[in-house]
C-alpha cells in the first residue's frame, strides 16, 4: 500500500532526483488537507452503519434485487451485500486518508469483478449503491471532504465496471 507521500517520494527516487515543483505541490496540498481528512474519517467511522443503511434505502430497497429471485433476496445474501458496502466505505475511508488508490487495488478490487460475475452479483446495482453512499457521505462530512471521498467511491465503481 502506498500513500500520497510514498508515491511522490518513490517517483522522485526512481529518477534519482530531489522532489521537483510539481511533486512539492502534491505534498503541499496533501498536508493542507490533512486535518480535513482526519475529521472526515472520524465522522464516517462514527456513522458507518447509518451511512450504509441510508444508502441501501435510497438505492436498493424495494428494487428487483431485493425481491424473490433477486441477488439480495434471503437474509444471507442481504447480509453479504450490506457487508460488502461496509467494506467499500471502510476501504474508501482508508484510501481517502492515504490520499492514494493503491489500497483499493490491492485489498478490494483484486479479483472482485470475477467473483461478482461468477456469483451473479449485479454490478449495476452495486454501483448504484456505492453512488448512494457517496451522496450520503458527502451530506455528512461536507462538500470538500465529500468530494475527496467521491474520488475513491468512483474508483471502486470503475474497477467493478
Ligand atoms: C474486503 C474485500 C472483500 C470484498 C469486496 C468482498 C466481496 C465479496 N462479496 C461476496 C458475495 C456477495 N456480495 C453480494 C452483494 C450484493 N448483491 C446485490 O444484489 C447487491 C447489489 C450487492 C450489495 C451492494 C451478495 C448478495 C453476495 C453473496 C452472493 C451469493 O453467495 O450468492 C463474496 C463471495 C464470498 C462471500 O459470500 O463472502 C465476496 C468475496 N469480500 C472481501 O473480502
């Protein structure tokens, strides 16, 4: 896993150079948003279950996936879906803190699409639920931190699609 700092340093090191202006600017904006990130992470962790619940209510409840024959039908599959959404929220929060997507590639997206396809988990509905979490989260943490979280929710969605 990388973060904004190691990623900037690694790419300078590969070239055997000190950090250039662009690299410094990246670090500056990462440090300048540090407090925002930490505050957002603590609001999200205190409200994680409520975020998932509201996102499910907005996007999946009473849709085809929750009806008999749908992929969320039966309590076991419903619970698996809620658990997956909680993974996406938690790992997006880690990635937002790190300012880097690598943790999502390594721990969430690796093999996920294949797993979903083989189990018939609908990617379209999953993407809708993640987009609903993005809205609910932004409502809670405010526009700036919400935009930052949005980067990582969107990254998961494009990795699934
Ligand atoms: C931390 C990284 C990580 C991820 C991301 C992960 C996902 C993940 N979700 C799974 C299943 C599942 N995922 C869903 C999810 C959904 N079905 C729907 O209709 C909804 C649209 C959607 C929720 C948004 C369901 C229902 C299953 C169970 C499918 C089945 O067994 O038939 C499975 C198969 C094994 C299992 O059931 O636990 C995995 C590996 N596991 C991990 O360790």
